[in-house]
C-alpha cells in the first residue's frame, strides 16, 4: 500500500473574492477608528490606575455606621426584584402560549406576541426604568415595573421555546379524543416543560436581583440610590459597605437558586 | 302498549345495525392509490383483525374512520353516524366515542400513571380538575383507578409514567382510552414496539376488554399468531380492497402469510 502521489498543487488558502476582501478591510478600519474614538490611551490608563487605587484606599475600611439603613435598602431591592420577577413570569406565561408554534390560536396573534416579547427583551431594563420613573415617579414601584417588563421579554421567549420543544405525542393523543386547547396545554405541554420553566424562573430571579441594583441609580428605588448618593458625596467607605452587601446578596441568591434547581430538577 | 310490542327491542335494533359500514372508500396520495373502492361491514361486538402487507394502507384506513385522514370518496357509517358528513363540531363529539390505541403510547412521562389515565376524561369534560389526579373530583379519581385496575396496574397508580416498562406504558394508554368510555376501539399495532411476550399480553388485554364490555374492536398487528388468537374475524387488505375475510377460527396461517410480507416479523 503506497500513498497516492499528489498530482496537483493545492493552494493553502481560498482566494478571497473582492467583496469579502473589501468588507474585511472596512471592518478592520472601523475597529482601529473605534479604538481612537473612545479616548483610550496609554497615558490615560497610567493616570487612571493610581486614581482607582486611591479610591480603593479610601474605601477601606468600609464604614459600617449606615449599615442598618443599607440593609433596609438591600431588603427593598430584593423585594423589588422578587415582585417584579414574579409579575413578569406570570405575564410571560400566557404571552408565551400565544407566541408558541402549535399552541397559538392564530398566526397573526403569534407574530404579535413574538414581536412584543422581542421588543420587551431588546430594550434594556435601564431604559424601562427611566420610562417608569417618569410614568409612576421615583421609588421601587418604577423598579418593579421595569423588572417586570424585562422579565416578560426574557422568560416569554424561553417559556415559548420550552413549550415548542416538548414531545408532541401526548398533545396529539388528547386532541384525537376532543380535548380543549387548555386541556392540551395544561395536561400535556406544561408538565413536560416544567423543568425548563423552573430553570428559567430561577435564572430570571438571579438576573433581576443583579439588575435591580443598577435601577436604583436612575431613581427606581432600592440600594442603587444609596450607592449613587455615597459616590456623589465622595463617601467611598460607605460605598464599599454597600458594594460588599450587594455582592453578598447576589451570591446568596445564586446559591439558594442553585440548591432549589438541584432539588427540583 | 300495543305500539311498544310492535316495535322491535332496542338492543335487537342495535344488534342488527352494523357498528361499521364502509362503502366505496377511496384514497390516493398523489398518483398512488391506497384505497380503491373498499367495502366493509362489521357487526357490533366483533373483534376484527386487519392484516395487510407493509404499506397496504391499514393505518390510513383506521385513521380515516375518525377522519384524522380525509377520504377522497366513499361512505362510512360508524356507530350510526355518517362520518364523512360530520361538520367539525359534531366530528369532535363523535371522536370522543371512539377509543384509539397507537403504536406509541404517548403518555406524559413526568406525570403519574393515574394522572395520565385521568386525561381520558377530557373526552367528556374540561377544566383544571381534568389536568391532574390530585385536582380531580373523587368520582373521576375512582373511575381512573378502576380503569388502571382493569389493565392490572392499580398498584402503579402514583408511579411516574416514564418509570414504567414499554408494556406497562401501553397498558396505561389503554386505561386512558377506557376512561374515555369508548363505544368502539381502534388499535394500530399496539404491540409493535414491545417484546413478543408483552405484545401478546397487550393483544390479549384488548381482546378481553372488548369482549367484556361488548365493544367493537378493529386491531392491526404484524404478528400472525396473535392476530389469529385475539380476534373473531380476520380481514385482509391488498390492492386497496378487502381480499380476504374469514372467521379467525378457520384462518389458515398459510393463506395469511402473504399478507405479512414486506416486513421482518417475529413469530
Ligand atoms: N400523508 C401521507 N402522504 C403520502 N403518502 C402517505 C401518507 N400516509 C401514508 N402514505 C403512504 O400510503 C401507504 C399506506 O400507508 P399506511 O396506511 O401507513 O400503510 P400500513 O399501515 O398498511 O403499513 C404507504 O405507502 C405510505 O407511504
Ligand atoms: Mg401502519
């Protein structure tokens, strides 16, 4: 057995066509321009890191004097995330049914529901918060609504996908005996999609807790307000306490969520 | 009184009217004719085994009886209903009276056997109390449990369906079909995905249930011996028509074998 002798020379690279070549050059040029446009320079970084160092220095030791107030705000933040998330999940469910292949009552309704979910998902929650602060005023209520809308977009999509992916057999068996649409959905589809629903819900809550901190920065209530005030007053050691408290809350929620996930799935 | 005497007894009328009458049934998929003017009559309470080579159109015929597939031409009367003429609403109501067992059992794996059986009640009712056994009214729960007992699985009621064997799953599917309170049973290779022994048990179960309840049964099986043993009458489909029709007792396996070609069947 001998190796076949190469009869022709094979090029190492495909020859790029003109369009690919032009697009590649343009993309690279844009990248270079982006670097220069964001004002990131070696000199600035050299100045920035020591400054960051001095801020960190002034953060420690963290000031625990305002701890009770901080913990109260932290609780409000968590409750804001929880309520917004629960409301969002509750509303995401029917919207997901309207958006799911095979469950939606009409193709037009399906497209509308999908469009709404996509819109809710693509507009960042911070933008929703700004809108709701204007609509309902400063405070946690605005945060709750921003989180709710964001979670409708997030969970709506995953709920719909989960319901589309289940085994169709049980649905068809029930449809053949004349079961109603709600019968199919709640007896055949939801039980199969449940593990996925739970995973999405827990992940939504984690996301909501992380997100709710930021929302306070635009006045939508909770610990973010405290953080902004502390920074505005150059009160860096109080800010440190807040950041550590937020960090602990996020870690705690993720841990609990992992436990729940493991137990239920 | 005199009038009542002059009229035949109701059960007598029932016994004289065929449970199923098919006349001139036609179906083609594209250029391919599957059913070519098929005629068939079935007396109430008969267990009919439908045999035919792979691709002969057995499944097509069975599905057409409840219009899961629409015929091109012909008449079908099932349980006194002119099936071909039913509007969507009445068709739904009619389908509730016909129990179907498929090759795939189509259970919801994450739910208990009992909840799966309870789902059969959706042929008659709707609402949250038909979704889960835990939510069901006492009477429905008891009926579902009785249906499970009929297929010999009462002791598995709360076990998750995905923890059951293939044969047990098919039994649960049959119990769900019983929960529907069917008047007619259609079974399309209920034994196909099972080992020969579980397959035989399923065929035996269906036959016994049909006999006990006086239901009419049409069953397709690709196992020759089971087909003969668990039916009253054997009907063979070939070239789009019924080309063989005889009591199962008189069936000669040598004549039947030609209907089982084109398939690697175990016996
Ligand atoms: N929806 C369909 N479209 C096209 N051809 C089909 C369809 N359903 C069944 N057939 C064809 O019709 C023939 C009969 O199928 P089927 O009734 O399933 O046969 P059997 O159950 O006797 O094995 C087969 O050749 C099959 O390929
Ligand atoms: Mg078939």
